[in-house]
C-alpha cells in the first residue's frame, strides 16, 4: 500500500503532523509546473523564490529520510499541471491512497476536488495546520449579519487564542483593544533606519531554467544577488531581526512613506508566512515575549498594531475569501472599465510617488502596504481602472501575493469593488495625504498645492472627479458624506475646472 501526499508551493510547513513519523509507504510530491507560473505574469523574484523554497523543503524532508518525488520544471515527463502529474505518480508508484492539504486558492481547491471525484483510489484532504481559524470561521461568526466587521473578528481572535489578554480571558491588556489611531505618524528625517537582513545567493541556474522554459515574468533580478529568505532558518532569522531592529517603531511609522529606504520598519515576513515557513502564532508569541522583557523599549501600541495585522487582518482576509469566492472575483461595485496605464509595468511616469513605488516593486518584488493602498491602489481607483486589471497587476508583481490575501486586499480594501464587504469606505485621497505621510511631493514635477491648471497634481482633480461621478453610490455613506458637503459648497466654476482637469488627465494618462 502506497500513499501519495501532495505538497503545494505555499505549503512548506515544517511543523505539520505529516512529518512527525517516517513511513516508507508514503511518497511526498513537489512540482514546478507551467500552469502555476503562467496564470498571471509573476515577478521573476517571486517564481525563483517559490522554486528555491520548495527545493529547500524537499531537501529537508529527504534529510529526514522521507521519500520525496520532485518534478523540476524541465523534466521531460512533467505534464505541467498539478493533477496531471499526480495521475502519473499514482500509476508509477501503485498508489492506493492520495492525500493533499487544503489549498489556499479557490482555483486549486476546485481542481483537486474535481480530480479526486474521478479517482478509483481513496483520497483525503487534510488541514495545512497553519491558520488560526478554519475556512468557515468568519462566515460562522457573522451568520445572519449584513457584513463582516473586522474589529469584531479581531476581538474574537484575541479571546479565542488568549493573545494580549488579562487573566480573566475577556479583558484586553491595558483595557483597550485597538491602538490604530496611534499608528499613523510621518517619519521624521532624524529617524535612523536599521540595516536589512541579507540572504544573497546565486540563482543563475533557476533564471536560465525559466528562460529556457519560456516563462514570462516581470521585474528584475540580479542572478548573483537573490535576497529573499527561502528556508525556515532564514525565516527565523528574519523574524529575529524584525523584533530586534524594527518592531519598536513599526506601529508608529507603519503608514509612513519615504524615498529614503524601501523596507522602513516593516517586517518582510509576509512571504515566509504565506508559504508557511513560519506559523502566525509563533510570530506573534515571539513579539509578545520580546515586549514582556523590554516593555521600556517597546511601546504597547506598536506591539498591538503588529499583532492586529497578523492575527486580525490576515486571518480576516482569508475568512472573507472563503466566505465569498468565487463570486468575489467578479465584483465591480463602481462598474470601472478603464485600462491600467502601461507605465504600471515600467514605472515611467512623472508622478514621483507612483514612479518610486512602481520602480521599487519591479526591482524588489515588494512595496509596503501604504504604497500599495494609498499610492498605486489609490490612483487606480481614482482613475476608474477595471479591478480585473488591478488584481492581475498586484497578484503578479509582489513576492507575497497569493490570491486569498491579494484579491481581498486589492478588490476589497484598495478598489472598493466589493461595495464595502472589507472596507467601510473607499480609500482615496488627494495630494494632501501623500504629502502629509511622505516625502514624494518635494521631488515631483507636479505641484501638490495646485488643483487645476499647468502642473497641477493629478491626484487633486481626479479625487473630486471620483466623488462626483460616484455620488449616487457614495453620498449616503456616513464616513464620507462630509466630502459632498465640501463639494457642494464649491462655486460651479471651481467644480467645472476640476472636472475638466480630471478629464484632460484621463485622456492623457499614458503621458503623465
């Protein structure tokens, strides 16, 4: 009797119960396949990172004397699809039972479910043993409710897992649940940014493999200086580095933007978490343990802000994904249809905030959440870009982008295409917010203080154009009703000038 166990590229959980005992009758299969490299154009660093992490984990299992079958991308027998390769191995090994961990993407979940219904052997789906909630936990919590309030979910997570709670199990430490209001400061010039952990390695062989197999990618990569953590040891070092050098200032400056550095005080842990090299509970516990020993150096508000991102927002987004897919991927609340400007793929624009954020993304496969939400996402929403195109861009360009977390952040939080399932209002702004939270405006060809006329920042007129054209959908939203009062107080001449300026920029979008 032989059991075939499938491990997907984002299921590299060293602590999974599967690996606690060795069994000669169990074969673990990993695979590099074109169906996964090509459903969108991924950043080259992302594809290389996944392949390296999979290879390292397969090597770890071999070192533990587990049986492993690894399909390389250029293997002549590789069928280039997950289920097709599994079918080959079922026959080759005389498999009588097939097991797989719950895929995190609806697309793969459906493919494996359908394939298993046609098998003549036993099949079983098991938990990936990574998340703090089940797929249905959020839907169960809000059954009968109109929406999913993130704060309600977050508090339930804190209670359920007894994270930052008083001994009674019901009261949050300090008496407050949420310190978000304290976590929105602009970064002063005097702040010294810490060093970034490095994991440079040679990856020329993998890059040449992608070229040989004609895998279309975006972004850049120096084959001699690939710099992402792809093993558990490196993931743990990244966590340790974040706690020691960045956690104390993370909360305070998590919304700040600057051209001085690409990482700032962010953790760079999302890729390690999303491929399951790290467990969310161990990340949170490590941060809390450090705070308990260094409370004089680490403000509680900053600690809570990071905990909220991991056990609140991350789990919440997964819950929304499984509660609303596949319909969620089709939502387009505003009916937006404009194309994504071509310079999103090159960074060649005169808008300094967009140029910097896009060029950084192409170079690093990374941008922090405010660059994604309030720069690239904000502009796409103001412009009225088709959310399908925005999804494709975000899913492809970022190292940590897997659909369950990308689409809920993009189509929901960023583009408000879900009409308010995730966010209570559209996250749009004029140049004023960008100037308030960052230093992009001082080096820009456009003037932040001009609403219209030559050199006026496009964010300003597009901001009012967005509210004007979507008034029927938004004016009764209690969080933004004030903006329509401001608009209505403007002289008609002022309104028309703003709308004309916005229309001109939309017509000239490729040359901005």
